[in-house]
């Protein structure tokens, strides 16, 4: 994946910062605590929808919490493992001096690129944990369904020897994603993607990755950060 790709940033502002700190506390145990949820960007026809997504499905094995002291610009970055079946959780910063901070939580894909980000200001008191509430980490990805026909009739995957569909995506004319999905479900949700203009190729294939029929090409697929990248259904017409 390209490290120069643009990334989508979602801002999350907490109106009230709750803290367990006490006036007589010290900096020895002053930390921020932040909850997070991984959800797909809602589809255009249902903007309030909240579909959870796992770290495995999004291919996002790492979380990063960045704390920047706004008075000194001192920065501390903590990294956490995003478990495969996890759709949310809570992270806690390293011990920090009391003060005003800008907190940013990022979700990193397997190449180390940030695919979703959220930030909020926070005031860290002396002693104890300052709870910053919960942040949504919105995941953009392709959602594609397909059908298979032969001589104008709908057929199952096994009838044509198909076991998988290979999705190849190029962003800004550079290789971005090449991943396969089981043929049977007739639907795929790709790993997390960034915004931009893509060229897509879908190939119906057998276990040896040999194509069955001609690949389907979808040039100029524009992806934004306001609605899920749900593509019209495709049909593989095989001989």
C-alpha cells in the first residue's frame, strides 16, 4: 500500500470531560482513558445506521493513541493491539503530566497507515484517570454483491468450478489491494480503504486462481467519507 495516500479524518468532540482525579493527587498515575467503536461508514440511504466491524475484517491490527500537551507540544504515542474479533474497547494513555492536551486515536492497517482517526481536547487533572468518553472510528470499505449466469441462466459457484472472487483495486493508478473472498456467499466487504478514485477488477476464479470467464472492470469508482462505498451488483456471465 502507498504511504502517500490521503487519509480520512473524523473529529469527535467531547462536551464534558469527566475525571476521577482529586485535588491532592500527583502526576504519578494521571492518565487519559478513551473508549472506541469500530463501525462502517453508513450507507447513503440510511445515514443513522451503525454496523460494527471487526479488526480482522477491516485489516486493522493496531490502535494508536497520541497525546499532545498544548502548552509544551510534548507528544506521547501509545500503541495497542486491536484483537481480530474486536469491534471496540477502551485504551489508556501512558502516565502524563497534568495539563491541557489534544488526544487523537488512530486505527492503523497492516501496512501501518492510518485508515480512520478521531480527536478530542482533554484536560488531565493530577492523579487518577480522566475519562474522555467514546469515539467512533468509521471504516470505509467496498461492499459488493454478485451473481453468476451461464447461457442466460443463473447458476451456482460449483456449477462453473468457481471457489472465489478476487478483488483487485488500484488507487491513483497504483496497486492498493488484491484480496480474495469465498464465492458462495455472493457478497464481500473489503478491508478498510481510503478516500480517492479507484479502478476495480473482479475475477471469478477456481482454487488455482485461474479466471473463469472474463474479469469485470469498474474504472473510476470514487470513494468519499460521507457514505459507504456500496457498489451496484455485478454479474459474471461465464461460457
